[in-house]
C-alpha cells in the first residue's frame, strides 16, 4: 500500500466517521427505513449522473451478483446502522464498526485471499475485548437497548467484512463505478417497501434532510466509488485498514457536534480495537513515519 492509497483511505475514514454523526441526526427524526432509503436513493442518483457523464454502461448481465452485494454491503448495513443510531451514540457506532476488520480477515482466509496467523487471531481477540470494554465501561449505561444497538453495528460490520473479498473479485470483472451504481440501485429496490410503510411517520426537518443529502451524495455515492477504486488496486485486508481510523473521526465528530461524553470505556476499548486492526492488517505506523521522513 503506497502513500497515495493511504491518503485516500484517510479521506474515506474521515467521511465515513462523519456519516455516523449524520445517521445519529437523521435516523431518530426520519426513521431507519426512510433514512436508509433516502440515503441510498441519493447515492444512486449521484452515481447514475456520473455514469451518464462518463458514458459508462450499466452491468445488467451481472445483476444477480450485484443484487447479492447490494443486499449485504448496502441495504442491510445501512438499515442496521440507522436502527442502531436510535440506541447508540455516534462514537460507539464508529468504534464497533471497526470489527469489520476481524470479520474481513476471516472471510479473506476462507476465500483464499489471505492467510491467518497467530498475530491476526490475537487481533480478532483484542477486537472483541475492545467492543466489550466500550459497551460495559462507556459513559452510558449498558442497557439491553445499548447492547442491541452494539449487536446491530456488529452485524453491519460483519456484512462489510465478510463481503470485502467478494467485492475485490468483482472489481476484477466490473468497473468500480458500475459496481457502486449497481449495488445502490438494487439496494434501493429492496428498501422501498419498508420506507413506503414508514413514510407517514417521518418528520422531514431541515437538519435531517441536510444530513441525508450529505450522506447520499458524499459519504455513500462518491465515497463508495472511491473505496471500490482503491480496493481494485490493493488487497482486501489492506483496504479494510481504514477501519481503524474511522473511530478517531467518529468519536471526535460525535463529541464536537453532538456533545457525546467520553468515558474510560471509550479509551480502553478504543485502544484495544485499534490494536486489533493494526494486528490483523499488519499496519505499522512507526514504519510509515520512517518512510515519510525519508521522503
């Protein structure tokens, strides 16, 4: 992974860390189904516009594969995160999301895209312990609702992690732009019935609509396209290394803009989660500092 790829992953981490803030703002007002459908719909329109401008053809003959990826990497995770936002602070959600890396490593090994080692197993263990610290020792009480929200975030992380090697293989056959547009379009179809059912109960406030607009156009549409472009050039595990940076932005945005408290569980659990992702990806920040100094 070269410096250009690393900077792209840092940008993605900042955008996705902010998305947890926006979900926390929009989901309680719009409802999980409506918010997720609006977010995916705006992302689909954004990617359709780019495809039209670049004259990129739609990958219709791959609709079965794109439908599966759309369900597991867009529809289900977006809905789970929106539902978890009703019960979990944005900083918590971004930290639990880091579990995408252990799930991704296991999936990559199963699909022969990577090999497991003792270091990676220790990383997986540290990640699960970190999540336990976050839930039990954070500034909010570990209620059943909090636990349910954390499990929902872990479910979304599992979807992302387990599908990353599959997505990597797909980028070798279909262009990243076509994949991004295709999976968002199919995911939108899946979520429309639930959104239509909940539509009368949604409250369309300016803050919620603004948050959904940013998520749909930037953190979903454009960011997903960029992520697939990076994924097509590096290994799945390296692509997932951005997950350890997302909590840094997610906790910071939640604290700065939503006033979310920072308790001891956040620090100890967050440290374990970051250690977990460093172990499973092999990312060494000290090595990076050496490289940057030489430049």
